[in-house]
C-alpha cells in the first residue's frame, strides 16, 4: 500500500456514491452536461470501476486497493 505522506484523511465512498459520480462524469466526458469526477483523497477500496470512461477524472491521492478497473479507459 502506498504511504499517505501528508497524513491527509481519505474519505470513504460507497458504490452507490461512486455510481452517481460516474454517471455525471460520463455525461461530462461526452459534453452533455454533468460534472468532472473528483475522487481526490477518496477511499475507493474494493469498489467497481469496470468498463467506465475515466478520462479526466481526478484520482489524486485516492486509494484504489482492490478496486476493479477492468475494461476502463
């Protein structure tokens, strides 16, 4: 696991919250409204991000341990 060198707290996210953020982000990427996904300093451990368009999403400082990213771009 990567060390959190700045001791900044990471906020956990649920799969439901992630799905809502990704639905909005996918609209953003397609220029159909929506908002850019901001996952900086989030804990996304064990969540499913498979087959999602992750272009321009911000994962700065996020924890993705055991997250599923298969098929995502």
